[in-house]
């Protein structure tokens, strides 16, 4: 009897955690990648002069995905890409200061952390016109708190433009370039 009760209890626990997984909405499947700045590879930097205020974006990819990725191929399951926005350093005239290469100089001020993650089977519940393959998107504050009440629809819509690069603007071109050398 005692064993049966223990079994019932563990089944109940399993059912509860399964329900928790099923109930996760799109962006909540994506966990904040703790310590990405220390453990991921920072693979490119993009200056955005048209933004007000101007920003600099640091892009990071997890090392397992980078190791497994192949040129001109969809990124592997388990890929996590982080886009970390920084404010640019401004001169007295309000224009961004440029380094010797003409690039912006980031301040330590991180404004947003955007994440794109791909896992096997993700996105199956979306209609074909919304779906971005097996990718989900999430938006965090620098401390890892999720941005409240934000729809990720615009992420899906805009990244559709680069469906032929596995829905990534910078990651596919980067992987293809370094793995083809
Ligand atoms: C209007 C178009 C647009 C929207 C909306 C958009 N993105 Fe992007 N995203 C881009 C572009 C373009 C880049 C390349 C960097 C750049 O030029 O800013 C990018 C880059 C990224 C990257 C780095 C990997 C890559 O694809 O190059 C991540 C991560 C990302 N976006 C996440 C998001 C998330 C999360 C959202 C929604 C909250 C979102 N994006 C909404 C256009 C968009």
C-alpha cells in the first residue's frame, strides 16, 4: 500500500509538472540565458545611428550551437542568440562618439536583452503565416526580468524577411562566413 501511495504521489507530481510545461506561452519557453556575457561567444556588433538615442547591439551565441552550426544550413536545435542593446557614448553636440574605426563606443548602460531560441518542435502551434520555423522570441530587461505584457508578434513578422537565413539577420551570415573560411 505504502508503495502504491508513493507511486500515486509521484504520478501526481509528474502530471503537475507536465501541465506546467504545456501551459507555457511562446516567449515563456525561452528562459533568460543567465551569464550569457560570460559563457556565450560575442560574434558581432551592430551600430544603429537611426535610433534615438543611438544604440549599439552586441550579439552573442551559445558555444554548443556555434560548434555544431554548418555554413548555409539551418542553425542547430538548442541555438540561443542574444541581442544586447547598449546606449552609445555621446559627444557634447549630442552625436555619438566614434572610435578610430568609425564605430560607436558603447556605454555600460544596457537597455534591452532580446533572445531568439530554437528547440525541436517549437512553433508547431502557430499558423504557417506566423511561424518562424522552430524559433521563439523573448524580451528581457538587463536584470533578466521579462518585459511585461509584450506581444512577440512583431518579432515573428519582421524576422520572416530572413526566412531563407533560418529567420536570423546576423547569425546565419556569421556562421556561414567563419565556417566557410
Ligand atoms: C522591424 C524589424 C524587427 C523586429 C520587429 C524585431 N527584429 Fe530582431 N532583428 C532585426 C534586425 C534587422 C536584426 C539585425 C540587427 C540590426 O540591424 O539591428 C535583428 C536581430 C535580432 C537578434 C540577433 C540575431 C539575428 O537575427 O541577427 C535577436 C536575438 C533578435 N533580433 C530578437 C528579436 C526579438 C526578441 C524581437 C521582438 C521583441 C525582435 N527581434 C523584433 C529586425 C527586427
